[in-house]
């Protein structure tokens, strides 16, 4: 049997509505990652959690989303603050997903948009 490569939803061109500075727009996870990469001038600014290799969130849309998810629902307050600051679009997406699924959110991750 021939196996097909896994296609992660975060690599699909699906667009999500996000807002920032009074402007609403639709972005894919890859577009969010590209903007994040533009904002992160130093690898130390990346929102990677304390147990992740520095800069891991910069590598691909899949890793960007996965690391963001781990940070958003984890307890690393410093990483959560960098997620909000440097990847606000992903933070909004994760906040919305958490609300939609009724998931508990740490106080640092769930700070009002």
C-alpha cells in the first residue's frame, strides 16, 4: 500500500479573520507565520516555550501553529507574552479556538485582545 504524505490543516490556504490596529482581514496560518518572522528580529524574541529549541516557531506553518498552541495552553508566561506581542494573529486564532471549544485558558494567555 502506498502511503500519502500527511497534510496538516495549518499548511492549507484556509483563511481566518483577524483584526489589528482597527483593521479586519483574512489570513492563512502561513501568512501569519510570515508576518511573525518579519517582526522577530532576534531569535530570542521568538515565542518558543522553555522546552523547545530556540527559533523552532520560525521554521514552518505547522511548527508555528504547534508551538503557539503549546505556549498558549502552557504555563510559560514569558513565552505567552511574546506570542501576544509578535504573533497577535495566531494568538487571536488560538483564543477563538479555545472559546469555541470551551477550553480553559491560563490568565496570561487569555488576556483580552
